[in-house]
C-alpha cells in the first residue's frame, strides 16, 4: 500500500521537503510547519494551485527530483493578507513566524501571541532555539 500525503505525519512530510535543503533557516522553518497541526501548511501546499496562483509563483520549488518550500512565494502570499491564505488566525501566525525565520516576513509578536496556543509556542521557541547561534558562557 502506498502512503499518500494525507496518510503521512507532518514531521515526515517536512523531512522529505528538507532532504536537499542546505539553508538551516529554511530547514528549521519547514520543520516548524511540519510540526504544527500535523503539517497543516505542508498539506495545503501539496495542493498548491490556488496558493501559487495568488502568489504568482509556485509555493513548492521542484528541481533535480527534490521538492522544497519556496519561502519567497510564501512571503508574497503573506503580503496579500490572511484572506488570500485561508486558515485560522493561529494557522496564519505560525506561517508568518516560519517565513520570518527565512527573513521573508516581518512578524508582529504582540499580535502573534494573541493567536498562538501555549503548545504552539513551544514549537516556535524550539525553532528559535534551533537557529540561534550558540551562547558563550562567561
């Protein structure tokens, strides 16, 4: 039996999407999206026709047999506003934070805090810790 996108855990989808990604921020952002709501955004992007049309760019970049998230396109979608994306305010907040990790979107943390649950903040803080430079102990 072949697994489909619907049968695959969000973290497993993220792992496939970062296989050939070398940028640590893009890897972390994709893994955050895979961890959030069992890969809600990764599943949405697998059926990308509407989102790609709105951004006027493909949301998934395919090259050399590999597929990865195109955070430039996601940043453009976020500029278009939440109506272009659909999803709940929490869904959009997590997508904004993921895109901000790749410097494709500025985030108003005060607004984001209002929409994201404590469990989701744990995922977000883990992503921040993953890309933060090591601290020097004094």
